[in-house]
């Protein structure tokens, strides 16, 4: 929908769309900007320019229009107390990791907290009406602006003021009245400083007018009245109209403090810490001038580098000031901002990685690391995390208990960055050679090698970071969670009655509603359809095998083999109970392992995905590193302990909003639940998940869980393969058999080794005796040695390598007329060894060569000593005969 068209339409009838009671009561006048034509409402009839174009833009820097001064924490207290005083419920922030929406990784606005997607429709679920919430929102589109512009953050607190106009809530008049009083009464802003600008909002098929409110050119908030749906002109009023007023808490603080940047009043004591390190006074005239220039120009240029150059010129910043003051300050602000975002994201269970939303987190940490090394800083990140958390816990107490987890993750990630530097340097050198890369190339460098443009700038491989880099990267990783649905002829069919959620009979009768190809739809079924990682039931329908079951919206489709019944038939159905029981045990086991992994590893562990089959299953969890053997053992032990405790597995249905309020967003381990009634499966307080699968009644039924394998399958995800129940016992049995076999093999090996040692010893003792006998002319044929005139030959299997060597060597040393040739087996080869005394008349080399060639191998040596061998065992006898004749004649 064209926003301009809608704005034109609405502004042509301001009485209907924009004029609220407040404007009448206070005497606001409606003006059109003499520069841009936009319509705005003001008490100052002299004002002719809209806030974006007016002269007073950003004049609050150094000259705040309020008598009161509130920092970030105090600002929220003011906002909260004002709205609570005016009958609003103050709701705690929702997680920044948006587990309840399929299309978002991170919470980007306060209204997202209350949006639930049902099919193609977005519905609103408010825990209270009206309400106010300090919602931390993560946005990565303007990353290059962070630290530079004075007002862009990677995460900020959106003050969400929301109301549904019914008996409890209110509509436009009261909303604008409240916002005006918040500014003037609570924050002490002079009435004629407040300007309301007419605008519109459109998205997700609905639209409505909005009033943005400004003070001194700074947009503080935007009250959106989501009112219509459909095409402009043919639009209708929504059943559920909603007020979506979002305001930036950081800006509320900034307008009262008038500091050079919004960062100066929103990060708490961390700024002072950082500025002490670089020795800058952030409250100086030159900085006020510089950042006012930046603020004024930022909306007029697309390229941030351009804006920066202009501000440097206009504020009269010298090169020295730029290098010693501006650049380090930008770095400090960046570090403070990015660290704050990482604290929120990691506390809420996200991990830096190279997939999905993890991309942005890794990018931020790398920007922190690159900045630290560029500015050559010695920073204690743990200490900075503590400083941030101590300040933030005033508003967000839940961050307090996660600080050690945040430290652990950042340490591991920073180390990874350090480890990859050598590789990155090589790549950067190549990039330098090739010349300036395009934005797409830069994105590829980051995605495939983790090389940030900050790093490339740091090593002078590029001179500037293109301003479109971050918005492009963020677009790529904003919402790649998508699904495709197969088209089947199911129109007009009634929802299948799911017996597995009732008595769960393994045998039942049903009516065939539809048959197409080998697919059958029944009016009721106890066949569990594939879903939530649980594989489908098998069994039979009317005697035909059921080989697959799938769910399409609310209709369950069975795939048959061998034939199909007729439409209208009443059929008898049987579920394979053993298969189902095994799958069920595996499913409850994934919940148990998820809980035990979280307990052993840390709060960042979430189920990434799961798969539950009959004879095996796997659970993929979010974790930063491969698991050690000891961790695997601990997880398995903790899981089996949960089995031993025989905890009941409870299944209860809740209204979704109630479940979220009661248990938090941990329930969304298996992903988004697109229904209003949530099925909560809980194992005491150890594990509570929204889950549609089948489960055992008590954990003891599982009897045993064995983890068979673990593997880091992608960055930030570890896979646990496991078996449970009877399969686990089989696995243990197999393992034991395998162990025993291994032991036996080991024992055998040992035996052989002992035998060898004994033989060696015996042979060693025998050698001198044999030699003496031979030289004395006595027969040693009984020992398997044939002698003729001191020339000896043996092929006895009693002698090994060691014997031949020692015997031959010693014999010829004692008598130069003696010679020895031995043939023996050594592993797969038959070897020959020949020793000949100088006066024996035997040539060792000749014999060894000849024998080896008979055996299909080769031999070598000289006249005194030679050896060789071959693998052709069929020639063994021939070789022995030949050798014997060669030496004995
Ligand atoms: Zn204007
Ligand atoms: Zn489950």
C-alpha cells in the first residue's frame, strides 16, 4: 500500500483522522510546512516549518527545554509512574529473542510482544488493557550509525503504550492527551515546544493515521492508530482496533539532559569508565557543536561518511581533534552500545553464530573486538558487563542472574575471533591486492570467513565501510524462517478428530471421508501425524499398511500401501503400539535431555530441533562448543536421574497468553505455537514446554537413556543422538558384547606376546649350546637344524626373527668357515636370512636374492649378510628346497 496516498487522503480530512480533543482544548493550530508541505499541529502560530526543517532542530543539545534532568533509569521510572497513575498496567519487557513469531528473530517493536500469527492473520493478545511496557528492541539496519550519529542504537528501549478501545481501554483523544501530559507535566517540557506531525502507518494488511510528536526537532514518539484494513477507498474498520504508541526512552532522557549525544545519558557509569581510559571530557563545547551538526545533517544525506566530513568541517574539528577525540569517542560509544545489546540477547538465550539471528550478534562482538584493537585499548570486558548489568538491573532485574553466562559466551567468542586472525589477515592481503570490493563481496567475506568490514578497515584493506553494508546484511538475515505447504485436495473436509489427544486407543473404528492416490482421510484417528519432530505412527487401516501420516492444517492424511478402502466405508484401524511406545519414550526423553543439558551447560541451551523415531532419536541444542566426554556423561547422568526420580509428566491446556505469563517464553522450545489453546507438557519445574507430541505418564517408564553420539553440527548447534527404553538396553547389551570382544582380543594379543617373549628367552638360552654342538660336529637335527661341514640350514617354525639374527651372527663370528641360512614366517611374508663366514665359500647376497625372487619379493645384502622375502606362500616349499640345496649343496 502506498503510504503517500493514504497520507494525502487522511490529511484531506484532518477533523476526522487527526483532530483530537486536546488540540481543541489547548488551542493547537494546524499548519503546513512551508518547506516540505507536511501538516503539523502546534500552539505556536508563528511556526511555519515542520520539526525536521525548523531552525530549532537539535537546539536542545547544551540547552535542554526542561527544568528536570532524568537519566535512562530515572526516565523509565517517570514514564512508568505517569502511566500507572493513569490506570495502565506496567508489564515487564518480553524477551528480545522473538520466540513467538516465525518471521522474526528479534523483537523489533513493543507491539510485537502482543502479536500472534494465526494462519495468515495477525491477532493481538494483551495481558492487560491499557498497558505500558519498557520493551528492549533490537535493530541491526543502522549499525554503521551506532556510536557516530549520537542517537542510533543497536538496541533501545521502546516505551510501548498500548490500548484496545473497549470498556477498559481508550482511543485517540485519551492517547494524545496522555502523551502530551507525559511530556509537559511529568517531564516539564514547555507546552509550545510540543509539535504533532500528521503521518500514517501501514503494514500487514492494516493501516491507520498516526501522530508523531517532536520537541526541538527530536522525534520522541509516534502514536499509531491501527484502524483499517483492505485497500484504501474500499477499506473497512478493523474488529480489533489497536493503539500502538512507541517512544524512545533514550530520547526522553536525552531531551532532559541536553548532552552532546544520547549515549552520554543512557549507558550509566560505563561511559565515565570508558572516557577515563581515553582521557576525554565528553561535556565540552566542541563536542556539543560537532554532534549538533551531525544530528542536523544526518537526514539530508544517504552517506554517513559524507555527513561526518561535513560536521567535521562545520564544527571546525582539526585532524588532531578528530584522531584524538572524535574517533576514540565513536569507538567507546560503539563498545558500550553493542555490549548492552549482547547482554540482552545472550541473557534471553541467543548465541553468536554464523546462522540466522546469530549473525548479527557475532558481527557486533567482532565490531567490539576490532574497535578495541584499532584503538589499542586495554579493556576488561567482564568488568564492563558488570557495570552495564548493575545499571540496567534497576529496570531489568532479570539480567542480574545471567551475567556469568554472558561473560562465558563473550569470552569464548572473543577467543574464536583471536584464533581466526591469522586466516583473516591472509584473506585481507588478497582483498587488498584485488582492489576495493563491492558491498556484496564484503557480505560474502563476512558470511563465509567471518571477516568484518571493520577488520578490513583496521588492516587498511578498505578505506571506508559502505553505508549500505549493514542494512543489506540485516535484510538477508532478518527472516529466512519460511515454510512451504503442499497442495492437497482437502477442500471442504471437516477437521479430523484426534483420538491421540483423548483416550488414545491403539485400535479404533472410523469412517473414510476421502481417498486420493494412496492417501486416506478419516473422520477420526488415533494415528499420530508427523509433527514437532515426532515421526508418525504406523499400523493398518482396513487391513492395508499405514506407512506415513501427515497433518495439513487440521486434517490428518494417512498414506497406505497395498491398497485403499472406499470413500464412505467404515473401517477398523490398528496403531502399531510397540512403535508408538518407543517413539513416545524418545519424545519425553528429548524434553528430559533438553533440561539436563541446560542444567549442565548453561542457560543459553535451547532446543534447536528434534527428531524422534522408533529406534533412535536426536536432540539439537544451542551451545557454543563441542561437548567433552565428561559433559556428555554429566548430561546422561542427570537425565537418568530424572528417570530414577519417576517424575509425573503433566499435560495441561492453557490459553496462550496465560501460559506465557505463567511459564515465560521457555515454553517455545519446539518453536511457535499457532493456536490459542497451548498444550503444556511439564516435568515438575525441570522442563516446561508447549508441545503437541505423545508422552509417557511418568519419567520412570523410560527406564534408561543412553547418549550414543554427540557432534557440533553447525556453528552454535550441538547434536545429541540417543536411544531410550528397550532400545537403550539393547544398545547397552551391544556395547557390553563389543567391550567383551575387545577385551578378548586384547587378552589374545597379550597371550601371543607372552609366548613370543618366552620363545625368545628359550632361543637365547639355546644359541650358545647349539653353536658349541655344531662346531664340535654333533648333530642338532633334533632341533630342526641341518648341518654339513659347519654350514647350517633351518626352516623350523620354532625359530623367530630374533633367533635367526642372533644365531647367524654368533655362529659366523665364532668360526669363519661357518655359514647359516634360515627361512621363517613373519606376518604375511616368508623371510630368508643368510650369514656367511669369510672362509665358508657361501655368498649370502646371492642366496637371499634367489630365494626372495622365488617368493615373489626381493632381497639384498652382501656376501657376509643378506636378507629378503616375499609374500607368495604357495612357493614356500620350493623356496625351502632351493635354499637348502644352495647352502648345503
Ligand atoms: Zn518540513
Ligand atoms: Zn516435545
